C-alpha cells in the first residue's frame, strides 16, 4: 500500500532546496551552510531550478489530504501557491532576464549579510566575503549573458545601485572588518575587493555605454502578469481592475482627512501650504539617528501602556545612518535571520544627508524626514511595525511560518503600515495635529504607490505622469515624486502595503463583530503575529474559519 509522504518531510527538503539555490536568502533566514556562495544565475542553473520546482510540485500533489491535519491541509495549499509563485516569477516575469538591478540587489544583500551581523567570528565572515567577491566577475558575466535588452529605466536604476555596491565595498566593508588582525586575510580581502569593483565597473560601463543607447524594451508587466503575480505570490485573487477603484476611493478619503487636519492647524492657509509649514520643522543634518532613538523609547512605552501588542524582552535594535548601497530608501530596518541561534542586533537605518549633495537636495531630503513624518516612519519600521513583527516571528517553532522565504509582501508590509495607523488611532498623536498630518501623508504616499503601480504595469501610465501623480495627489516634492515613480517600474509590489493594511482592517472588524465584548486588540495582534508570516487568506481561515477568499470589502 502506498504511504503518503509526511508534509513535514516535504517542507524540510523543500527548504533545503531553496537554501541551496538561494544562498543569499538562506543567510537572510539565519541559515549559513551556503554562506560562501553567491546565487548561481547562469542559464543552466535557472533551467535546472525550474525543473526541480516542477518536481516538488508533483511531489506535493501526491501528498493526499486525508493524511493531513486540518492545519496541514491549509499549509499544503500555501506551499502549492509558493511553488507556483516561484515558477511564475522564474518563467513568466523573468527578472533575471529583464533587470540588471536584480543582480545588484542580490550582490549587495549577500555582502551586507556577512558585514552587518556577527553570526560568526570576524575571520570566518571575512573569508566568506572574499569568496563572494571572487565570484563576482562570474556572477556579472551571467548578468551580461542573460539581460540582453533591459528597459532604459532598469539600466539607469540598476547602474546606480551597482554604484552603491562599489561604495559599500570600498567604504563600508573595511569598516565592518576593522577588527580583523590576520594580515594575510586582509590582503586577500583587499585584492578580492579590487577584482570585484573592477568587474562591476566593466558591467556598469557596458550598461551605460552599450545597452542604454539601444534600449527599446518596456518596463510594463502587463495586466495578465501583474494579476498573475498577485495570485501566485500573494494568494490575492483580486486583480488590477478590482484593486484600482478601491485604491482611488481610499485615496480620496484620506485626502479629505488631510484637508480637515490641515484646517485645524491653520484654517486660513491652503492644505498644501500647511504641510509645507510642518515639513519645515525637521532635524538638523547629522541628528536624524539621535531623533529616532528618542522616538523608539516613547513608542515602546506607549504600546505597553495601552496594551496594544506584546513586546518581547529579548530585543536589540541599533539606530544608525544608512550605509552606501540602500541609500535610495529614507529609512528601513535590517533584522538578522529568524533562525539565528542567538540574539543579534537589528539595524534601523535612517538616511541622513550626504555632504556631496547640493544644498537644495539636502534641504528637500530633511523636509521629507520632518519630525511629524518620523513618528510614522519609526512606528512603521520598528515599533509596532517591522521590527516587532520580526521579534514575534523569531519565537515561532514552525519552519514554514518562520522562514522569510514564504513571507508575502501584502502581510509583512501590510502589518507595518497597519501598525503605524494603529498607534495613531490609539492616541499617540492626540493633541498634535502635525503628527497626525504626517501619518496621513505617509498613507497617501502608499495609496499613490498602489494607484501608480497598477497603472504603470496594467495600463499605459508613463513615468512622467506618475511623477505628477505623486506630486499632485500625495504632496511630494519633485525629487521624491520622481524617485517614487521610477521605483514603481521595478518594484510593482510597493503598492501592496496599502492592500495589506485594508485587508487587516477588514479581518479585525470581522473578528470583532464575531467575538463582541470578548474581543481584545492585544489578543488579536498577538494571535495574528503568532500565526507567522503567512498569506492573508490563511490568517483569515485560522482566525475566522472561513474560506479565506473574502479579503476586502
């Protein structure tokens, strides 16, 4: 008699396959067996990965539902979606063929994972970095062979990101390994760094000098692939046609709120002028990290005092200025992997001004990081957003629910966006209209990302029209509006934070309607985070027992 394969055995082997084929993601999970390797993106390796994913899909199909518990049956559906999602990305979206930025992102993240987190002795991590740097020329040869006709905007942003990787190698790696005393290893590190930066220079020269002038490809996914990514990667059946009117309706609602709060601050001024007044109050250059540290302490106290969500004790968050390679972001948390065997510090990076920037750009950057907006950013990135989510994930036992490889953007990003709203709703900004206005503008930004992202990829919106949309509808200045519109071309997921927040609000409302007076906000949040980083349909099913399909009103 045929015995069905245990799902736990399948999960273990599937995870090992993912870690072996994606060593950068494995390190990000806190699994270090493949830390001396860069991802193999040769065409042969990509084809082999597709075949193996197909084999895992067939194995999963042979695991019968009657051999599984009710929760395992749900996890089986989640696994099937994940395999389909990876195949869809590999075979239909094909970022390895379309986008040089895909390679810059992998290289920078792979190097940073060894430099930022002390998960091994400094000598061991330095040897791993030497190995990765030695592999960089071959890695870029694969990029040159695979990416034959990238869109012009991908060439521009990819080359800029590679420039950031060079800065990281030349400036930040020596700082990260300043305690290294082995002279032979230091020499190897310097030689490998030179070899890698020269290879990067050759590739960016090829991008700018050869590929850019002849680029004709479009950045657009098209509606079918846009919807396919939502369905396969996020478990969201609603496509662009259904999501766009929801986003536009919510944008109008938040713009109305913006006008109401602005009128409370100065009833005689135009709302946009009121926002300019708020933005003018910002930290001085060089003081952003210090400002954020003070906010984090206040946020933790507020969360605990108001019983909003549990805050684990074993936390260690370092606030610092952003290193070279991800400086296109204003702020972001870099946590170690959830499977790390010991507590390591997480990094909350805030991008301060660069002395090389023109004065106008420095001032615009600081206006974007004004005191009011920083409260929402810190709530989003740290407490109770991304960093608190990481602390809860680290406590989980299930590898499937703990691993970042299965975490959908709509839930991870949706939680952070929802969390920043939640503390404001609980009274953090009570009596301070400027902070509330800052939170509304952050919401407008993410809703504008959703609208622009959909229209860039599933419609015919141009980047220039996207710039105007961010400027007119979300109150961004020209530089910020352009960065956001350009990001939408290569990061269509950046609108999913808004989708996730709206889905979490619906889930909370439905659960509160069912539980009535027994409902507790803290209990809801703890149960939600205790279920792991799973798709929102699965959260609904686990909490409400429904089919998980009714994600939005």
